[in-house]
């Protein structure tokens, strides 16, 4: 089976990691994953495309000029025809919408993964509503959390189309990583606490910064890093100055060496206000890091308080700071939490398990039948493709 993933990528974040992990796992067998990455005129972020090319995974660019570009519909149709894709897997509302309008009359089975909807402003909120309406017509829709699954059902997507699949990761890169980021920063002698995620409101990076200031009042030699980029960068950068923690905290921006970053940390934090199940948390657990996180989305399904990590209330920098201080002072506890976290990821969140779950979804989608005029269009299309 040949699966074409299409995405408008903003960087190497959770959705991109899922796509790469699926491609790595499925391409070892009889199946084949390939990528179609939007090359947006306003923000041509091609990290995912470059990563795929470097790993010899077939990847194609889909030019897109502005918010609405009718040529994208034709480009997606042509890409499906050239590659002979059996299933198209869309990621994100932009890929969902363009994929639907490009392929709805061709009978090509459509699958989407809903990683989450970040409804932080009116425009994005409206996109989310439109996306969920379009997804009613998809053959299968993958939800990464119960919250996302519930929103899909509430919006009218049929229950038999919605499949809950937890994220999974390739563990191997985290077993051979060295702490080069610690050396790069010149912080070899210090304890380092890090947060990995998009710089957006739902990720609660501002809460992490406030907690960092409180930790420094008790443990002034502690260092902090934030890896990621996003729309909140300028506001967060100003907050670092207003809190007076510039000497102890670095906003690292986008990083391509995540295993090395995790290997450089003593503690990892997720202070999100809303979440599904972040790939970053699974990667941190695979790196044997002690995690401190908020109990949002699916996070409590992997972080059992006091066993595989520590949970703190949402929006509470005081509790977050107190838990960080507790762990910084207790090396044995950090080791215990990190070991248990790694064991959990090995048992339940491997990329091979995630790939097997997705393959079943693709097979179910491919088995869906078209009728009437759609069947005629599909037959004509496939005949033309084979000639």
C-alpha cells in the first residue's frame, strides 16, 4: 500500500514527528509512505521536506500562494496521479480542506489525523469548525486524544470513522545522544530545566518562565531553556527581561538536534494549558528524563504522579516551581522517575505500535466503497492512471 501524507508544516513539531516515525516504520515493509509538503509563499517552512530528503524518504513540494490558492487543488490531484497513492493522509486543517476539495470526486480514500485544534483566536476557531465539518466526509479520522475524539463526535463525525491512536516514537535516537547543547551553552557545571514546544498560548510557556523566576529565588545557579518557536516569541522574550532572568534562561528557538537537547537536561517541564499527547513528552520520557507536567489532554495517561513523572495544577507557577525545586534537590527521585518513564514508553509508545495501528486504519479506509457517480469518476481516474 502507498500512503501519501500531506501537510502545511510550521516546523518540526508533533505532527511532523508522527509523519517521520510512520514513514520510518512502514517503509521497512511492503508498504510505502511519501510526503507532500506545502511550500507556502508567506512562510515556506521546509524542515520536514528537508528531513525526509536526508533520510531518503520520497517527498514532494506543493506550491501554495497566499491563504487561498486554487492551483493547490490541481497540484494535489497531479501528485496523487504521479505517485499512484492508494490512500491520502492529511494533517492539519489546511491539508484537510485542500485534500477534500482536490480528491472528493476521485474516490481516493482520505484519512486525517487531528493532532489538536488551538482555538486561541477567532480566525483559528472558525478554521477548526470548518475542518470538523469537512472531516465528516473522510473515510477515517484519527484522534490523538479522548478530548479530540469527543470534539469530532460532537461535530458530527460518525463514531465508526473515528479511531483513537496514541502517538509513538522511534526510541533509537535517544539511546545514543550526547549532551552537546549543555556544552554549547557553557553550562556543564549547572542543573538545567527545559521546556520543548511551540511558543503559543496553549503551551503555557509564560507559566514556565514565572516558575523559573521562583526557582531562582531558592536555587540561583539553576539554568533554564525553552526550545521552539511560534507566535508568542516576542511577548515571551519581553517577559524574560521583565522577570529579570535573562542570565539564567535561553530561548533557543527551533532546534534540529532534539535528542542532544534532551540529553542536556536534568528535568523536563510541560506547563500546557491545553494538549493532546505531545510528542515532546514521549521523547523526554524516552530520554529517561523526570517530567513535570500539567494534567491536561492525554498527559495523565502516561504520567502517573510520583511514578513516571510529577503532575502539577494548570496555570500554577508556584506549584510548578516547588516541584522543580524538590526534584533538583533529589537525584535519586529524578533517576527513579526517569527510569520508570522510559520503561513505559518502551512498552506502550513505540513507533512500530503506532505504525501497526495506522496501517489498520489505512486498510479500513481503502476498503470503503464508493457508489454512483463517485464510483464512475474513480474508475475513469484509475483507468487513466494505469494507461
